[in-house]
């Protein structure tokens, strides 16, 4: 048995990097998270038209770049021409969409652990996991890696092709059959939305010894409430805010 990534998980995970203060999923946001003292960053992974794993949240480039259209319909060369920072602030005009290999090299350097959220285009789940496996071969990761996804097919593909990397199932609300879903995907952890916090379900999951992480938490009160309930980590757009708090002791 391989040790679980959850043994190394910190209570604060930078959500898409320090995405409250820098353009999400870019090098600037990752660097800022590390600068602010975060030990973990979460980013979203999908593939380009030519099957390269890239760090991007949306299906299309409209919101977070100066381009238009679907990520899956543009080659890496095309995606690399886009400005991924100006939409956030002119200060970040030089930011580019990262490939997963770019990100792995950067996180190796920054000594940052990574939660790679697999966000496949529906129908391209297996290709997305293959692309991730290829990137991990090209740039071996030196720190702790945790996979997560809302997509059961992506998790199953990860279980098959990269079995040693700890997996988590992402959901919005906690499903009644959470245990079955974790089993079906060989997942260790459950990540859910803070808006759907359910103290009874959380107590059950905690009692079962299943690690939980919760997104997106940008205020002290919510973070403290969740940590007290046994949640191992919260995803935040403002790591600095939550890192100023007394952090939870082991639970
Ligand atoms: O992985 C946690 C969180 O990032 C899931 O939601 O939409 O921010 O990727 P989203
Ligand atoms: Mg995400």
C-alpha cells in the first residue's frame, strides 16, 4: 500500500493558486500562494486539441483570456498565444496558460504540493488522464500529489493508469451514497462545497475516517467551523487570510 497524500495535507489549500489576488491557474497565482506561505495549491487540468494537459478551469477561454472558443478545439500553440492575465488586471498581462509540465516544474521549484483537479471535457476523460500521465513522466514530481475530480470516469481512468496517486471525489452536496461512490472510483477522500455543509453527514464521514476537504472558504469563521468538524483542509482564494489563523491541531 502506498501512503495516502492526506498524511501530508495542510489545512489551507490555495484554490487555483492565490486566485483572489492573481489570475487563477497561472504561474503568478501559484507563485503568490507559495509566497504567502501555502504548502498546497489546487489547480484544474484539462487538455488541448492536440492532447496536451493544460491548467485551466473553464471549458472555454472566454472568461480567463483574451481569446474565444473551447479549450478542446485549440492546439497548445494556439492556447499559448492567449493572454491569461489581462482579464484580471493589466499588471498580469504577461501571464500565459500553463501546461501541466510547466506547472510541475514550477511547483518542484517552489516546494509546493499539488492537488490536480481533473476537469475533462466530457467524452475525453481517458485522454485527459493519459495526458497527465505523460506530463508526469516528462517532469517527475518531487512533492506530494493528490488527484480529484467531479468526473467518475476520470477518477476510474486515474485509478487504472496512475494507481499510486491518491484520489478524491469532488461533489457539491454530499451524496447519501458517498461511501459507494468512493469505493466505485477507488477514492480515498471526499471534497465538497462549503455552501452544502451538513453537520450530520460530516460527522458520519469523519467517524468513518474518510478525509474531507471543502471549497471555497475565504473567511475565518467558516474555516474554523469546518476544521472543528474534522475537515482536513479548506480551499481558499486568499491563503494569506487563513494562514494568519491559529491552525487546527491534528484531528
Ligand atoms: O477542487 C475543488 C474546487 O476547485 C472544485 O470546484 O469549480 O473551483 O474547480 P471548482
Ligand atoms: Mg478546481
